[in-house]
C-alpha cells in the first residue's frame, strides 16, 4: 500500500476533488455516501496526524491552504454538509476548538457580543 505524508495525500485528494468540480462532476469524495470506504480509510490515515516541526521548533506550513479548501468546494455554503464543515473550520481557526467535544459544547446561545462605548459618540458602540 502506498504510504505518504497525510498532509500530501490530503493535498492530492483535494486536487482530484477540484478537477472533478471543474469538469462538471458534483460528487464530493470526502462526504458523499458512495465514497464511504475511501473516507473511512482516509480518516484512519489522518487520525494520528501531527503537524511537522522543524529542528528549530517552527511549525512547517501545510500543503493545504484555506484558499485551496474554498476552491475545492470544501468550504462554503453550497450544501448543508459544506456549511457545517465551514463552521467547524472557522471555529477551529479562530476559537482553537480542536476536539469533537469542544465543538459539540459550542452553542450560539453561549456566544456574547461585547461592545465598548466610544467616548466621542455615547450613542454608538
């Protein structure tokens, strides 16, 4: 069986997904039921993935960028599954939610908006 860095594999599969979309195919190899054996295998490959760290302690950048996720239709609002993935992506990116349990505890009822009154305009916050 072909063994490679999971980050590189994900990049390759995203390129395949992008090619499918650009050529009129609407299947999503990451979420459509037809591809369940592939996604189960790929989840197994990714389960222990850890970002690589250089000898100097710096995080090595991923081959997969946010821009690529948008281009490959993995982020967006064109399907309920993609919208959920997008929410989880931004919750991870901005709120550092890393585990399923952390994501499950998030509720819009717990989100608060904090405002600060401007001394020059007391009506505006």
